[in-house]
C-alpha cells in the first residue's frame, strides 16, 4: 500500500527530531506557546475567508499535533496512530445516531438533540466532580463564562443575568446573553474590533 501523506509526515517529524538540533530540544512545555499561536492563526485564517490561507494554517496546526505525538513516541508513551485511534473511538462512541442508531437518543436530523446526546455521553465518560472540571483556567474569560453558564444550566441551575454596574458584571451579563443567543462572544468582539479599526 502506498504511504499516505500523513504517514510521510510522521516520518519527516521523526527525522527532524533526530537531525535538527532545535526540534530535538523541544518539549511539550516549550511547544505550548507555538500551539497557542498556531491556533489563533487558524482563527485568523478562518475569518479572512481565504481557503489557501486556511489550508496553510491548518498544516501548521497539524504540525504541532505531530510534534507532540513524536515526543511522546520517543518516551514510549504513545504515537500519532494512538492519538488518531483514540479520536476515532471517541467519535464513534459519541455519535451513536450515525454509528449505532439502535442506541441513539437523538434524531439524526436534530442538531440540538445531537449536541445534548454528545454532552450526556461525555458526562457519563468523564464523571466530573466539579462544575468547571475540564475547562482550562487559560481559556479566554468570555469563553470561560459561557462554559460556566452552559454547565450550570445543563445541571438545572437557572442563571440570573448580573445587573451590577461593575465592568465584570456587565461583561458576564453579555456572556450570558451570548450563550442564550447561541453566539460566540469572542468572535462577536473580534468582529466589533475589526469594524472599529478598519479605515473609514
């Protein structure tokens, strides 16, 4: 069977780890900043609407995934195939409406129901012990607020919109509004900033 580009990429990454001093010296920790930078560059490419730009940036983000997997493989922990295998298993498990219709609780044409089904399956798997477990502290505050509101309301707690005069209360109120309207507050703010700085 011919080698796929993904297999070739794994080989290229392994060779770079052996023969490139800079790449050989990297660790999961030292690569963290690049992973964040590449993620934001993908967001920028999406917002640009330029398919070629997005394709390039997705490649740079994929490099980070392969880089981390190569480091783990060297430590005898897992490799890129294990990462892909875990992902495949998760996608099959959390999408019974596609892969096991007899076990599905959601109609395949009901997007909201599918999302709720995913979250139920995820909750059963994770068995989290606290409201914000699994939500990174490093997440931008507006997105973290939306996550908190989602989790509270999913758990049956009605979230009251803050009515204080403080900036924090007002930002939280906007995050609650965004969540209820199905909007991404970070995206909304980035769009507003672009309008602010674009030449008139």
